[in-house]
C-alpha cells in the first residue's frame, strides 16, 4: 500500500492593503558589473496604511518587518543581489513605514546622442511590489498602490547635488 500526499488546492483568501511608495533619486552611476551599464541609486520609502486592521504577524519577514517585497526588472530585489536593502522601519498602530536603500540596474533603451565626449541615453527600470502570503498559505495580501496625482512630488523627487543649493537651481 502506497502513501499519498494530499496537497490543498484551496485558493487563499485575498485582501488589498493601501500602499504609498516615495522614490528619491539620488544619482545614476556607471554599473561596474555590466559593460556600458548604468545603476540607479535611490531611496524608496514604502508606507503601508493598515487601517482595516489586517493581521500582520504571520506576514512579517525574518527580522519582523512588515513590508511588501520589491521586484526589479523581473527579479526579486533583496539583500542577496544588493538591489534593495532595508535601512529603517517605523510603526505606529496601523501605519508601517520602511525605508530602503536601492541600487537597481538600468536598461538602456535608446542612445539619443553619442559624440565624444558626450553621450545621452534613455534608460528604464521596472519596479514592482510583490504580494505576500502568510506562512500557512491561507491569506494573500495585495498592495494597492496609491499615487498622489495632485502633488506628484509626493511620489518621486530628484535629490540636488550637495554643491547646488535649491536657490541656485535653474528649472
């Protein structure tokens, strides 16, 4: 008589949680690992508003941080590949705020101008938020990305170089 393993095909329950994600672009530099490659250096601040009181204990990572994982260019972004590292976490009753250091490879999509000593290119990076499933695989949390359409600088900002003050900047 053989033993049979029964695998549950029951679909987990799903819940959607509001998430805002602020991106501060610090700079773009040469990627030493890829010939003619570029690297985006940034800070991401992910804020989860758990106002509906979704239980989060079984969703936290090994350091007990509650945040949605990132994917960069269809690859899991974590400390192993160096794309995304948790810098700081803050939490009050229902709001979880996590700050990440980001070093993401850019894909050059178009060369606009290439005459020595200048080269201008278009580059892109695809950043996604992944869903979370609890350890029992009975509940799945989906990020519901909230963008501020009225004040776009609440979504994305470019950090000025240290030697340029905001008063000197010409826009």
